[in-house]
């Protein structure tokens, strides 16, 4: 794809979603400094043209209502911050495995580490994880993360094209809309129901995205670079190092972004990354928004 034209007086407001062939060029890229959570250093990014976001671990987390009952039966009552930290510990553990988890075992393996991080006795974690994995619940990954809505609004305020790229099961677009995080204009709500118009109960809440991709829908998953290219084609943005992809997994997000030629930003609020060199880290979307200092890219 050719580089979009830029001008000194281009409007940098967020470009609403319109069909791909009719969509105008994106706004001028920003010059930016992206702060790194590692050592407090600041890494120079010459331009940021768009921002892609993972869903799980960046926007949403496992639903506490599904996990708190068995945890309480085990004598534990973790707060939401503890549950979020358990998620990052579970993802870090999977990143350190020599091979990626299989499609039939990843949720069980994730839960084993997640439950241990919540304080479940080691001898009980595996069996409890097996029991939970055998009985999946609806809307299992639809709990809004702490501070996510404020952080996402701050990112949207930068005026850059944004999208979501998620390895999911076909439900991510509807779930994100249902909980009021973000939406795509004229997209589908939960269960394929109308997401806008008279049957949707009014305008959607949250931030409008240019695209929300679900691997189960498009048939390609991270770390395959193809899923990023589909997203950027929808945003009408070239796939290059000016695009940030924010995700919580080394194996899927960091590796996938690098394979696609993008700039990975690891959501790593607890400093658990086992291979921190060569990519940036942030602890929240608010931190990322604050570290992106938008400056017009005058020639």
C-alpha cells in the first residue's frame, strides 16, 4: 500500500468508520516519544500512525463472577486488582513455555497458574482448573479492566486510527460493545443482534474503533502477521514500524507485531516479561496515552 498523503492543515480528529473503499486517508502521523516502563527510559518513535490493541489483558479480563465462587469455596476472596495480577502471571507463565499451549489445553493451563496466583494451594490448582475448564461460561472474557475506559478515551483523544486485534472465539466484537468499551459503527452486537439503530436501544457506549478483528471470524490468529495486515487494510494505514500494537503476550502479541513489521508495546504492569529487551513496556493504557506526546509532522 502506498504512503498516504499528508498536509500541514490536515484534521487530526478520529476518523469515523466507513466502508474500506470509501474511507479517506488517515490523519497525519504524529511525532512521539513513547516512554518505556523498563528503567524509566524514553524510546524515540519517529512517527506513530495508528494503534492496535489486544482485547484480553488490555481491555478485558476473565469474568470475576465465574471465578470468585470456587475461589471463595477454597477460602479466598481476592479483589479485582489481585485477579488482574493473576491474569498477567498466567500469561507470563504461558510465554515461558517452550511450545505454545494446544487449543484444547490452553484454558486449563492458564487457569492452573491463575488460581495459584490467587492463593489456591498448589495441590488443588490443577484439579480445580480442570473442573472450571470443562464448564466454560458465557461472556467468559468480558470484564472491563481497572482504568481501561479512561485510558482508552485518552488514547482516542490523540486522534489516531485505532483498532482491536484479538485471538478469540467469535464473540469479541459483541462483548466489547456490550460492556461499553468500544465498537465499530454498523457492527454486530452480542449474538449477531443489531448493534445500532432502533433495535439497539440507542447509540453505543465507548470509543469508536476503525476495526475490531476476531481470529475466529477472519480465520487467522496472532502471531501470524496476516491478521495485523487485515486490520491495517481496514484502517487504510501501511503496515510498518509507525504502527503500535499493544498486547499482553510475548508469544502472540510481541512476536506477531514484530513479524508484521509493527512496533510492539507489551502491557506488563507487574514487570513479568521474561525477555524484556527489544520492545517497549507499559503498565496501563493511560500511561501509554500520556507517553505519546502528539506533535504535528510538518515537512
